[in-house]
C-alpha cells in the first residue's frame, strides 16, 4: 500500500505515481464532495487520454478515483493531515 508517509522513500520510478496521487488528493479535498468531479488530471494508463474523476467518501475517509474512459481506478487512504490535504481543520 502506498500512503503519503511512505513517499519520501519511494524509488525514483515510483515518484511519477506519487505525483499523480498528490494531485488527486489536492483536488479531491479542495471541496470535500462525495460527488465525483472531473479533476482535469490526465489518466496514467498507457495510451489513455481520459481525465480522472475523484470524490471523497465521507463514510470511509477514502478518496475514490477513476478514469471513465479506460476504467483505471483506485483508492487513496491515510491522506488526512498530509500537506496536500485541503480539508478544513
């Protein structure tokens, strides 16, 4: 599992993924909406030009993201209090 606390120790090839996840955290926590919204972040799947949708699941605290074009998706956990967390204290 990748969590923000692990990212400083990531090997160089994993930093692209970490950057992608940081952008999603920043975007999804800006409005704290349970409704999926277009982040305007390009999907990382090879050959896909879709834009990632993300939402904050207020029940579980997870950020749920997916690409509506190719179906690439994931969950981000343990993002709370990371420096990219834009929720109100």
